[in-house]
């Protein structure tokens, strides 16, 4: 039996506040705002470190997006992966994905929408600190920002 992604006694954070943003677990109620955020920023996301060869974003319907969000929420519930919406107030400005990795304890990717590109580095820096201090991972693969 494979080891769990996070220890059973680990309290998975459900909120984080960074400079100019906060996180909350991605869920179905984010569908319209999430869909608008990434579909208006596809090329920007594809150029974001960690997404260059990922295969997403790709065209999909709002219904397919909902199914994707429900899948991420199920992963969160089962503790097999953790996806958060990155918000400024109620506006979704991006997402962060924390999933198992074959070479590290966790693989982390994050993106911000093109209209909020200036937030990429502060999000990356804050999340890197948060992951290092609040999560049970010794080794994290999270593409650097330059």
C-alpha cells in the first residue's frame, strides 16, 4: 500500500493569507469565476513556469470545467491532492495545485491571470514560505520565478 500524500494527523490548511491575496480550497462554487480567470489568460498561463509542457490550459466547456473542479475538490477531501483558488477579495486571480510527485514529496504549480501578472512572484514567494513552514514536505518541486 502506498504511503499517504500527507500524514493522517496533518491538519490540511483551509485558508492562507498572503500579500494582496488569500487562498481557499477550490470547489464547484468557484466555477464561473475560475472559468473566466483561466480562459482569459490561457497563453499567459502556458508561459508560466511549471505549465510550459503541462498540456493545460486547453479549450473546454464550462461544464467540463465544473467536472474538473469537482475532481480537485474530491482529491482535497480524500487528501490525495490540494487545489486552492487564489483570490483578491471575491475575484479569482489564479490557482495553486499541490500534488504528489515521483521525485519529490510534492509537486506545486501556481498561476495568476494575465491581468494580475504582477502577483505571480509575490504568490510564488509567499506560497514557497508557507509550504516550507506549514506543510509536512521536505522536498518540493515548485518552478522558480525569475
